[in-house]
């Protein structure tokens, strides 16, 4: 490992503090879980390298949560499709399943349109900034 990489690494205590911040509800609880003082944790939170690593860890956690919710949503859609297509279910249940699937489709379309709009705005902003 290069010398600069070692300088950018956080200590095991700092990594433990980051993990504790992700798992607890308060700075004091995180400090206690990491076996450091709250004052030390407050001081570390002012460091750019610590904040960057905390942000990275939070992003990783969020990506895992999003991936899990997508898997759950896929399972839910499969269950709704099965219910909609199974004549053993009452007509009202099949109708409601179809309604939920349709609502999901509209939301997905809406999300795609919003995403395209945001990308368009970003592109216009970038062009504007480059023209200055």
C-alpha cells in the first residue's frame, strides 16, 4: 500500500465510531458504543477525512436499503400479478391487484419523466456555466 493511502486511512477506532454513528440515534450513544468520549467524536466529526468516510458509509448503507426495497418491490409485484391472474381469488381482490399494478406503472412513468427533467435542467445549467 502506498504511503499516501496509509495517510488517508482512518484508524480502527474512527472506523468503529463511524459504524456506531450509523447504528445509533445520538452522538452520545455512538460515542459510548465506540468506547470513546463524546468530545472526541465531536472533534473527529469536524475532520474532512472522517466526514468523507462517514458520508461514504451512509451512501453505502442507503444503496443497500434501496437494493433491498427493490427486491421486496419485485416480490410484491410478482404476488400482485399472481393474484390478478388467479381465478381462485375473488374478483374484487383481482381488481384491486390490477389497480395497484396500474398505479405502480403510472408512478414509474412519473419517476422517469422527473428524472429526464432533472437531467435536462442539469444539462442546461452546465451549458450556461460553460458559456460564462
